[in-house]
């Protein structure tokens, strides 16, 4: 297994909360999957978690493009889920990496994410 792509992204929470307020469901459903919407909407401050997921999708896309992937990956083809401990993981369709590690953080005005993709056939 070899690391073939890394990506990071920083998102200002107010930018995402603005889009959520302005475009509501339309923005939400264009970017996020049903599972992601359910997870974020159940939190006390949904915009923070939507921001973390937005940053995560950008970070994963950067890692994919860095690895040599040439096609655009639609937002909803990158799905972020959390296990029972809160640990995030990512499912990418098509499967760009053999495994993609992901970390998300948020504090105050910002959310950030970092992704590391590994490939086993190079
Ligand atoms: C993990 C932990 C340090 C995160 O601290 P935090 O200050 O709340 O983290 P941030 O606000 O910067 O980031 C939150 C993000 O961290 C990620 N996260 C949450 N729990 C996590 C965990 N156990 N491991 C890795 N990442 C975690 C999530 O992606 C979360 O964002 P999301 O809910 O929008 O997906 C804290 O939740 C903690 O101490 N948890 C208890 C310990 C624990 O669960 N241990 C599990 C291993 S045995």
C-alpha cells in the first residue's frame, strides 16, 4: 500500500450557514447525502458539521486529483460517515483509493479536514 494523494481544506462556517439560509434544501441536497444531512441536522449546531463535511469533501477531492484521478467527482459521491465513537470515514464512488483516511476538526468560525489516500496496486 502506498500513499498516492493527500488533500486538505479549510471552510469558514459562516459561508456554509449563509448558503444553508439562502438556498436551504436545494443547497443541502446538492452537496450532501441523506445520511450526512441526518447526522448534521441532529447536532445542536448543524452548520458546523455541514462545514466539516464540506471541507472533508474538498480535501478528499484534492487527494484524488493529486493521485492522478482526472474526472470530476460529484459532491454526493463522497460520503462522510461517523462510527459509534464519532470517528469519520469516507466512501468514494467510484473507489478512487484502496483506503482513504480522514480527519475533521472545527473550532469557532472554521472547520477543516485532512485526507490521505492509499492505493494497493501501484
Ligand atoms: C475525539 C475528540 C478528541 C474530538 O475532540 P473535539 O475537540 O470535539 O474535536 P473537533 O471539534 O475539533 O472535531 C470534531 C470532529 O472530530 C471527529 N471525531 C469525533 N470523535 C472522534 C474520534 N473518537 N476519533 C477521531 N475523530 C473524531 C469528527 O469528525 C468530528 O466532527 P463531525 O462530528 O462533524 O464529524 C473528543 O471527541 C474526545 O475526546 N472524545 C472522547 C474520546 C473518544 O471518543 N475516544 C475514542 C477512541 S477510544
